[in-house]
C-alpha cells in the first residue's frame, strides 16, 4: 500500500531516529526541563446577582499611598511641598522665557521699510526703462543685500517666535493645572 514516494518521505521524516547522535531519552529530559506551559486562562468571575438587564461592572482598583489612607506623615507633607516648590520654580522659568520671547518679537526691525526705501532710491520707475548695465548693477546690489540679510528672514522668524510663544503659554497653562493639583494634594495630606 505504500508507494516509493511515500516511503521516502516517511524515511526522511524519521531520519533523526536512526541518527547515532540522537538520544530520545536525553531529548525528552531536556524538554521536561525547559518547557514553560501556559495553561488556560481563568474564566470571568460569576456575578452574585441573578440574570437581569444590567451587568455587573468591575470597579477599577486604585492603589492608594499611606498618606491617602489618613496617615498624615511628615514625609508625605514634605514630599508634597517639594513638588509644589519644584512646579513653582519651573513655572517661574517658563514665565521668564515667555517675557524674553515677547520682548524679542517686539524688537524685530521691519525689513519691508528698508527694502522699499532702497528700491525707491534706484531712480527708475520700471525695469523696462533700465539699461542692461543698470540691470546688472541692480542685480549685484540685490545679491549683496540678500547675502548681508539672509540670516534675518523676518517672516519665518516671526512665525517661529509666535509658535514658541504659543507653546510656552500652553506649557504655562499645563504647569498651572499641575500646581493646582499639587496644592490640593498638599491640603489633603
């Protein structure tokens, strides 16, 4: 009933048994030592209520520290005070950074005024009236001006400063809420 193809695949599958280096007892002992069986998961606990339209909802377990159980320890109070002081310090530095950014945004020179005054001083009303030599001189002056002022880029800087101000204000709001929570925790302990 077995075909030659079938016999060859069975022999290939069982070749490890005829291998002189294979020891079935040793292999089984290794399996027993290294196995880590998982087992079945426990079933959900049955509710004590009878079948009804509402289901029993498990309440989340909240871990509470010793200070929250009513133990007013000096350690808990000191830790809360340290947390409040740290948050107030960070809040102070954020406010200082905000003031610096606001003053930096007010100091920016208007580059449009400078460029408009230099273009008016060229003496000509349109580019069509310029000679090739005047066009070359104007292009040279324009390139020099760009090389001198390319780091400024007022529009891009204005946006980044505005974004920084917005981010710092958001951080200040977050710190204020953290500070309020820390102060409430301090009052509880």
